C-alpha cells in the first residue's frame, strides 16, 4: 500500500485514530446489542418449562422428601451448579406441595426435620410448618412454592420462574391471605 505524497503525518495519524476508535466502538457495542436483543432470543428458545422430579412412587403420602432437578436455563459451563433442590410434600394421592429450598428471609437452604415436622433455617433461625407457613423467626412469609402437575405417573414442576417476592408465582393465595411481596 502506498501513501500519497500529499498526505501529511497529521492526516495519517487522524485516519489511524478514527479507524482504531471505530474498531473499539464495534467491540464494545457487541455485548450491548446482545443485551438489548436477549429477550427476543430468550422468548424464541422458551419451550417446555415443566421439569420432572421423578415418579409418584418416590413420594409416599404424608411425607416430605428432598428432590433435585436440572435447571432449564443451563449453559455448558454451569456444571453441578445447574442442579437445584426442592422439598416435595405429598399430602394425598394427587395433592402435593413443592417448596423452594431457600428460606424466605435471606435465601439460606432450609432443612426438614421429620421428628418435629418443621422446616428450619440454620442461618437466622427461621422456622416453617410442614405446609410451608411461617412459624417463627425473621422471615415475614412462608416458603416459596413451585407450580406442579402430574403427567404420566410423574411429578413435574414449573421451575423457569424462581419463586421470589414480587414474582407472580409468589402471589399465590396461601391460607386466605395474599403474602407480602
């Protein structure tokens, strides 16, 4: 490539600076454009949101069991962190309650104690009854519940939306009252 004789050093450096700034602006624009168009891509890939928890025989009536499922929005590098847990309580033959494992206070994992029939949070002493309602401690509401359905002898949950305050799934009518968001 030959440089014209009438191109001054200042003009050449100006063109080089404009070129480099254009390249840098294009590189910085890629994540911004990806962020702006991500709802469209997410809506396109949203398919069946019901995840299996296992067969109905795994959950005896009157008992609460820990279940795990693979998060539906997983990336190849997620590894073991894409596995999530929940508590499944079988009330009768066709009625279940599926609770998020996280305390409604600060999100610590709650544990089930079958002797006392209570869920307890080890972090700040939150206690919940077996139906997920708040018993005592700092949480202002009961445990969050996943929507579930039974199909083909299997228990399925809708885990695409995490049950947290402010989400539509958290506004479930529990005990005749709408919980605080």
